[in-house]
């Protein structure tokens, strides 16, 4: 084999090896950066979930509150009717 051809093949292999190593290093760095971004995102999501849980534990839903108040008001109205009927009967 011609020495010039061997030299050319050696240079090509060296360049491809260097280029391959550079590509692998760049992909590794990109993956590390993406992993760090994912960690930060997961931490933000976890904090948001914690705040949601605090709100769920400490506050009542508006629909539940209105339904409960309606039951109380209905109970008071029934009690008022019974009391009025009892007073009418006792005054006769």
C-alpha cells in the first residue's frame, strides 16, 4: 500500500475519532443539562402540589359550602314552622 494512502487513511481515522468523541461529549453535556432542567421542573411541580394539598386541607369547596348552608337554612325553616305550630297549639 502506498505510504501516502496510509497517511491519508490515518488522518481520516483520527479526524473521525475526534469528531465522534466531540459528538459524544456534546450529547453527554446536553443530556446532563436536560436532566438538571427536569429536576428543577419536578421540584416546581412538587411545590405546586404541596400548595394545592394545603389549600385542599384548609379550605372548603364553594359548592360544598353552599349546599351545607342550604341544609342549615332548611333545617332552621322547618324548626321555625314546628315552633310556630307549637305556639299556635299552646295558645288555643
